[in-house]
């Protein structure tokens, strides 16, 4: 079960919701973990969230983030990466890939190990953005396609 599985009944009331073409003011209902087109329960059976005047969107996934909040992935600091994971949901980000710069292999190894530790430390915290893996910048796959990246 994902950390984002919702097992309760939630009604997000009066938010601006994208319907595929336009923003429309409407309610969104989740019943027993599943979005439903129309509410089938009484309001008293939902945890209600007032979204009037707000835009309701799915959670964002950031696949390329070097750092945030004073922390940098390339510093190889598991606590820093965890701090990023703890703060990103404040901005609607529910999952991300910490991103390295082009680095020496020894530093990349440290970064990968620190991300692994951060993943393990965040796995039980439902308030953290999920760490999906690592985005490694640089000529990892093809040195002939390195562009401005150092191939050494």
C-alpha cells in the first residue's frame, strides 16, 4: 500500500477543479480511497475540506531538483535530503527525484548512499514527499552526448 493511499471518506468542497478543458467550481469526493463522480454519502460521513477560492490539483512530481530550503543533493547529506522531502508537500510536490550535478564517481557514490538512507528514513513518514530515485546529471550513458558536461 502506498503512503498516499486514502482509506477515509473526504470531500473537498467548492474548489476550482480542472475538468479536462476548463476550471470549474465543484466538489471532489473520495469514498473508501476511491474518487467518485457524485457523492453517495451524507456530508457527516466525510472529512470535509473547504477549498473555496483555491485551485485543486493532483500532487506534483518533480523529476529534477538539485536542492531546496538550504540543502543540496550533491552535498550527500541524508538529513538534508530528508528535510527537502519533508518540506516539498507544502508546495504541492508529493514525489521527487533528488538530482546530482556532474561529480566524480566517489562523490556520486556518497550521494547515492545518502539518498538511500533518506528513502529508508522517509518511508514511514506519510507527510514526506516520496523519494522516487535519483536523477544523475552528466554523461552517464553516452560520453559522445555530454554537451557541456565533463566526461571525466
